[in-house]
C-alpha cells in the first residue's frame, strides 16, 4: 500500500491534519488509530469547555469530536481504526497491525498526532504498598465516562492541573466524596474556570504546598499521608481512591529510529508536539501540519 500523507492518531490533531492534507491536494491520505472510535481523548470528556475559538460555542469534548468525526467520515480519507502503528522506518514505511493482520504502508509525508502519556505514580519516590484504587486521571475518566464504572467512595486527587480539577468535579457529581485536591505548588495549576467549577462550586478543599508522602493499604487503598511542604507536618487522610494528575509527556516513541534532527518529511502536531491547554489550538496546529505535509508530498511526487 502507498499513500501521500500518513497520519498517525485520529484525535483532534490527527482529524484536522487529515482533512487539511486532503484539502491542500494530497491524493491519498491514510488516518490510522489504535482505538475503535475517532476523537482520541475527546469522547471521554463529558464536561463543557471545548471549541470556544473554532465553533464559538462551549461544547463537551464528545460533541467537539463528533463534529470533526462527521467531516472525516464524509471525506475520501482512508480511515483505519483498531489499527496500531508498530514502527516507522527512515525509508518512509510504516508497519501497521490491525484486524487484517500486519501490513506495510509507504508514504511521502508523515504526520505524527499520537497525543501524550500520563505521568504514572511510579514516577514519584513514594514509599508504601501499591494497592488497588490508584488511577491516573485520564484512566479514571475513561473508566467512569466510557465504561460506566464506579471507582470508589472517597477520593484524594494529587495534582491541581485541569485534568485533576475536572476529575475532582466529576467524581463529586457522581456521588464520591473528594476529601482534597493536593498541590505541591503555591497555587492551583488549572484554568480559572476549572478552579471555579471544581474547587469553589463543589466545595473541595485545595491543599497547596502539600504532597502525598505515603500510600497505605494492602489489597485496596485505605488512606494516604499528606505532608505540608513548608512545615514538614504530616497527617493521615483516609480514602479508598487516589487519582494522580501529575502531568503529561508527548508520545513520540515511534520517531526514535528516525534520529535527531528529524527528517523533513515528519510533521508533529497536538499533544505529541507539546501539551496544549485547549483543544482549539490542537486542531489549528493539526490543520497546519496537514497542509505542510501535503505540500511536501506533492513536491516529492513531482520530483520523483
Ligand atoms: C481530562 C481532560 C480534560 C480536558 N479538558 C479540556 C477542556 O475543557 N477544554 C479544552 O479545550 N481542552 C481540554 N482538554 C485538552 C484536549 O482535549 C486535548 O489537548 C486534545 O484533545 C488532544 O488531542 P490530540 O489529538 O493531540 O491527542 P489525543 O486525543 O490523545 O489523540 C491521540 C490519538 O493517537 C492514537 N495513537 C497513539 N499512538 C498510536 C499508534 N502507535 N498507532 C495508532 N494510534 C495511535 C491514540 O489512540 C489517540 O486516539 C482536556 C484533556 C483532558 C485529558
């Protein structure tokens, strides 16, 4: 199989990139995602606050994804879901694994829109056992919103960025007691609107200059030790769930074999370029990457 532009990842960035590559004249555009649906993290975001720039409306993440997905599905894009890109080679070939088995596709330009990874709790030097009941925020959001699962009755959230705040509110609305959002810095890390909706409106205590210094429990979390960083004072906080929102790292593993600097035919966009605060900038950057990839593909097609 061959194509002009191969887009890896069909979240906000990848969908915009594939559409704009097509509009900019690329003949064949492949859009690949290992998930079985379009949208990346968006379908699990049921809160509003998406699309204020592009649609001039406050949509939920799922609504924002649905608008873009409708355009992708109506366009002559070669869409492969449930398909993982296993490797990309310097010879401009990608190895795919999907329902049809393992296949190779050659391309002229590559857009990497593979999103990001959450920093796991293992990244902290945290003593204690590793009981059940510890989740990253994204994992928790997916389990609650897409899989309809209940995580626990009493939670502590570690990290006050937007993702931690959104989960604090959602768990509260779902009937879980959130006893604290814990933040090592001096102030809340999230957007003012998320601070208002979660901390103020839900009445959740925000403990700044504080961290979790120990996880307790055998089998299931039964509490955490909270340490005040200025005084060193520690106290036990009972909980059966610990949600970690420790930040995100761009997902670029596939590019490793391509060396540094990257070849001119590679374009990065969305959270695998840098971690964006809002989805609008992700879509705009995706569209730009798609246009640039199409231009390079057309140029190298003419030369070859
Ligand atoms: C909890 C949460 C709340 C948020 N709240 C807001 C908000 O209120 N307002 C707002 O504007 N923004 C918000 N955002 C930010 C915004 O949703 C994201 O920045 C944006 O959706 C990221 O898009 P992306 O395409 O870069 O990545 P993703 O959506 O992560 O998409 C990457 C895709 O790549 C696929 N992929 C990765 N590797 C491979 C591979 N090897 N092979 C095949 N497929 C692969 C993945 O399956 C995934 O579908 C929020 C984000 C989160 C997580």
